[in-house]
C-alpha cells in the first residue's frame, strides 16, 4: 500500500510541477498577468470536477459493495436493501452533478 501511495504522490508532484513551470514561462513571455484570475478559475473548476467524480465513484462503489455483501449474507433481505441502495446511489450522483454545476458557475464569474 505504501508503494502505491508513493507512486501516486510522486506522479502527482511531477505532473503539477511541470504545469507550474510551463505557466511561469508563458507568463514571462507575455509580460501580462491579466488572465491569471481566469486561469485559476478554470484550474479550480477542473480540480473540483475531478475530486467530485473521484469521491462519487468511491461512494458508489462502497454503497454497492455493502448492499451486495448484505444480500449475500441474507438473500431474503434483497427486496429490503434494493430501494435504500438505489436512493443512496441517486443522492451520491446528485452531489457529483451539483459539483459539476458549481464548477461551471465558477467559470462564468470570471
């Protein structure tokens, strides 16, 4: 588990560092910081959508796993577990869509 986390964090560090280096060169070439606010808003919107999608996927996976585990332990409870599972999945998906809408509204404010 430590190797996986180390690999993910080092890949993220390398990726984010290269973006920052390229952004500095572009800003120095133009000599203008007029688009800084817009670029940060677009970056924040993309990050918000990514985090929301990641969290939603983890949440939906956990809900489905727990429901299937409960059905496997007690097959008679399948009819009672179906409705709360679908309701939970719908609520998780609505939170992801809400983050998507907020990200677009952030971009519109620039």
